[in-house]
C-alpha cells in the first residue's frame, strides 16, 4: 500500500499557523467587545467584503477595512457632524454663479428633495421643485 504524505513547505506552515493564530485572536477580540467596537465594525466590514456587498474590489475593500480599524484604534476616525455637511454644501453652492447660489442652497436644505445615486457610483443627484412667481 502506497500512502502519500502531504507536507506543506515550512514557509507555508508558518503562514498557515500565523493565519490561524490571527483568526483565533480576531474571534476572541470580537467576542469580548461590544457591537459598537472598532473590532466588531471591522468584522462587519470584512463580512461585507467577502460577500461582495460593496462597490469596490475585494482587495480594496479588505485594505480599507483594515485601515479603518487601525485608525479607529488610534482615535483617528472622525464622524462628520451635520454642521460639517452643511458647511461643505454652502461652500459648493458659493462656487456657483451668483444667479444660481440661492437655488443651490434651497436644493441642499430642502427636506423634500429626492436623491438618487451614490458617492461610490459617481455622484448623488438631488432634485426639488422651486416655484418661481410669474
């Protein structure tokens, strides 16, 4: 009886052992943190990457998830507030010709405006109705 033995090269064994160790550490870390922790968010991000639920390639998605985890661990992630978004909208509108600025500001602040698209898809289109007296 001829039995074949499958032996991994030494470097592959080390990589496999490190990978299993990191996976175990990740599982323990995820289990010991709340669902709002950076590690829990990283696990959700990686699951979305692996499931193809993002607009970017798997490699880019995984790289971004890792970068976000690292930034979160160093308190470098900043959550923009509504005032920051409003300031950005105002700045964009102010770059338009004088006759279009007020319409732009109305569009950006109208809660009934419809939006279509996404940033990942190339842009967000906003639409509203502005009544001009005759």
